[in-house]
């Protein structure tokens, strides 16, 4: 089961990377905003660095950083 999960994480990052490479940054940003986990976002960041797209996409970098912050921030709980 863990192996399947790892494969789907890599697939997510590669699909978002393909959107960025294709110039469809609005779709990529939409996908990043609904990212499954911080680990997925970190894999996408690594893929951007390997593809040498990191400095060329400042809007995407900003959204990734915002989502990492949002997913790692403590949750506020309300009583019912």
C-alpha cells in the first residue's frame, strides 16, 4: 500500500510539473492549492529545481510556499 501511495505522489508532482512546463500556470496553481500533503509539495519543489524552472516561475514558488505554510500551521479547533 505504501508503494502505491508513493507512486501516486510522484505522479501528482509530475503532472503539475507538466502543466508548468506547458505554460498552463493557472491550472498548476489550482492543483497546488489542493495539494494532498506537504510531502507532495516538497516533491514538486524538488522537481522544479531539477527541471531548472525554479527561478523562472515566481508565482508558482509563492503559491507553493503559501500552501506549505498553510498545511504545516496548527489547526484551530472549535467546540461544537
